[in-house]
C-alpha cells in the first residue's frame, strides 16, 4: 500500500490522500483487497456497503489504528 498525505493548500491539483494497493487479511480471511482511491481537496467521500464489507477496517487503517497486511 502507498499512502501519501499532502498538507499544502497550494497543491490544489494534488490529492490530499492517495491510497494504492491496500490489503488487509485476518488469518485466511481477506477483508480488503486492492483498495485504490484519491481524495482531492474539497471532495467528500462516503463509504457504503454490507456488513462485513471492510468499511470499518478501511477507516481504522487510514486512521493508523490497524496496520495493513500489504503496503
């Protein structure tokens, strides 16, 4: 996984958050596989999905509470 956080407001064309190849497994269970996305300045994103889809795991990894399996 590659995750870059840019804090400069001068870089309006650059992502504030860039995630590539995020993967998380617990034992043999894959909870996140190949997550890629960019968050551009001013954008708002929402996470939707069924129970067990990996929403909470993604937020925990982005917040630094859980380490990714790959990345």
